[in-house]
C-alpha cells in the first residue's frame, strides 16, 4: 500500500473556513468524468464544486445539516440530519442515482455509520463508487499519549476531534465500507510532513499504521 504524501493546510482550503475545505488528495480517487456526485456531510459543497470546475463531474449534490448554505456551483442541496435515513433517501429520489458518493471525514461523527453506508449503497448507479476518508485510531498522536501518559486529550479538530463518536483502524474502516456488499477497490494511507516521509522510507513502511493520519478508501457497487 503506497502512502499519500500530505499537502500543506493552505493547499486543502478554498478559504480559511472549516466548511469550505477542498480535499484534492482524496478527490483523486473519484473516477474521471463522472456524471453525478453526492457529497454526504459535504457542508457547503466545496468538494463537489471543485470536481465540477476541474471537469471531473457534471452534477454535484450535497446532503448535510448546513446544506441550505451551499456554494452556487452546487446543483442540489438536501439539508437534514444524516442520522435519519430520510435525508439521504430524499437526495436519491430527487437527484440520484449517483456515479460517485463522497463520505469525507463524516462517518466517524455518526452514531451508526454502518446504516449510512448501506443507505449510500442504495443511491449508487451500477458500477458507482463511494470514496471515503476515515481517521486512523492507531496514529501515534492518539496511541502514545494513551500508552505513556494515560491521557486522551480532545481537540477542536483532527484525529482527537471531540465530536468523533466512532474510531477505526485500517481493518475496521474497510469492514465499515464493505458492510453492505460493496467491493473494495483501493485503500491508501495519508500522513503529513517531510519528516514522516523520511522516517517511513527509512523504515520500509514498518511504522505505517502509526504515521497514517487517515485512510482513503474507494468501494464499488458490483451487484
């Protein structure tokens, strides 16, 4: 498995606003020239707007609590609680089915992300994909303070975001994304920083699981 080298923070943002961050690193997993994309938990739609501007998608929709505040490039917005299946079902009935669904840094915030993945499966066209980014609970920032200090200090964002409700490692993240029968296509680990890149190369990837901040996963509908 090849790691994805991290981008600087200003390369991941359209502007200095959490809701407007673009994720070009994980968006590379979206197939080229798809027709319809749905961003689940996509906030104001920065990622689907980016895909449209890059010519990778024709139509972009967002399902999120704040979807009513979306950018002009978003074609359809569905505001609602993602814990309630009606929000996604309405997106499917009014704008779907979709060639690609994004679940970027959202599933770990849900009480039942497995049900969300199952609902997203239903919204895919045959051969459609879900692309997800999921934090790695084996990251050293999580594991070492717990082991060495007996502490788990939450932060406003990142691996120890205090709003995370679920925690995943590589194997359980894959199990989540394939729980409905979707076929696993790709898993990539991502870390930030030149020092981590040097350490990973020097140790032949031995410390991958401790360095990776997130896993990028793509699954495909084959039923």
